[in-house]
C-alpha cells in the first residue's frame, strides 16, 4: 500500500526531510514516524520543564526548599 505524504519533519541534525509517496511498511516510513514521535517527546519534556519553572517562580516556599536541597546535595 502506498501512502502519499508531503510533510516536512525536523531531523535530529536540524535539516528538513521531505517524505513523499512511500509504503507504510517501508524503512523510510518507519524512520519518518520515529522522527515525529521524537519531536512529540521533546515538546512534552519542554512543557514539563516550563511548568516546573513556573511552579518555582510562583511558590516562594518551594523555591526555598529546592534551593536548600540543591545546596545540600551539590557537595
């Protein structure tokens, strides 16, 4: 089965890869799917880090506890 795709996927080395007219069971399709999953995971991780930063900046007690724990475990 041939699936026609015309999408640009960001590759790990910041080049764009265009995927078009490939079988859904081909190695090319598998590689393109992995790139999309990897991108989604990076977006999720980035959102989690941003939400953690917001928690730290808006909760003085949490920031104090975190700073103390960091200083304690740093040495």
